[in-house]
C-alpha cells in the first residue's frame, strides 16, 4: 500500500512537467496581448490558458503566430502540421463534419502567407 501511495504522489508531482512545455520568453512576449484579449479569465491556469490559446490560434496576431511558428520549427514541428491543424479547426462544422474541399486550399494559403492568412 505504501508503494502505491508513493507512486501516486510521484505521478501527481511530475504530471505538470510532462506534455507541453512552457512557451519561450519570445512567445510569451509576442502573445501577451493576445492572451489578455482571448484568455483573460484563465491567465493564471497554465493548462487552461494553453487550451484557450490553441482554440483561438487562427485569431492570434501575426507577431504571436510568427513567434509560435519559430518555436515549433526549433522544436522540430513543421509549419505544415500547424497549418493542417488550423485549417481543420477552421473548417469544422456542426454535426462533426469538416469541409474537406476547403481544407487543402487553406493549408496552401497558410504555408505561403503564414497562419494569419486563414
């Protein structure tokens, strides 16, 4: 029983550091105004703020999107993946369907002109 308690305590203490890492200083600076604008209610809750910013990814300022793109490239995550995800989210409609014919052109626009083109 004592071992189970210790393992559970370890998981609870380690969990916040697992998964998405904290944004860099450059991203925090570039996205501060966007975070205040879109996510002011959850600014002090890291997980909720991260989810909120992801939900508003297509609406973020060009400077914030550029900083996030640069950080993703540095982390080995390409713009193509990000553009696909943004396009899928943008063209998701009620009933669980996606407008697949709109996603391809949106990805191309995003790759050419950056995420703010969506």
